[in-house]
């Protein structure tokens, strides 16, 4: 009877070891849960970015205002009846130089 109790104790310890330390144990599951949460967060950010890009594409297809804004900001284009002024700032003197 004593040997049966010893055998059951050893089996219990082996199962506990596998649960806490072995492959598929509690630490591995916790790590996977953190990884899933991180991936879901990343997915949410990508979905928001995709929605923003889809809205921008829709604006570019529908209206001329978005196209005009892009032409002005990215290409520096102006209308025929507008005047363009470019302001050039001079470099400030270095800290050791006098004005």
C-alpha cells in the first residue's frame, strides 16, 4: 500500500511539473495571451489606418477639393489668378558669433 501511495505522489508531481513548467503550461499560456492582445491592438491600428486611407481615396474620387488640396500642399501648385510668395528665413547666428 505504501508503494501505491508513493507511485501516486510521483505521478502527481510529474503532472504538476508539466502544468507549471512543461510545454503548454501556465507560463506558455500567459505568454500567448499577451501576444494575442498585442496582435489585436496592432490589428485595430491597421484597421483604423485602412479606414482613413479608404476615406481619403473616396474623397479623391468624389470631389475636386481634396485633389486641389493635395496639388497645393504636395506639388506646390497654384491657380492662374493667384500670386505665390516665398519667404526665405536667414539662418540665425551661431551662439559664439556677434550680430
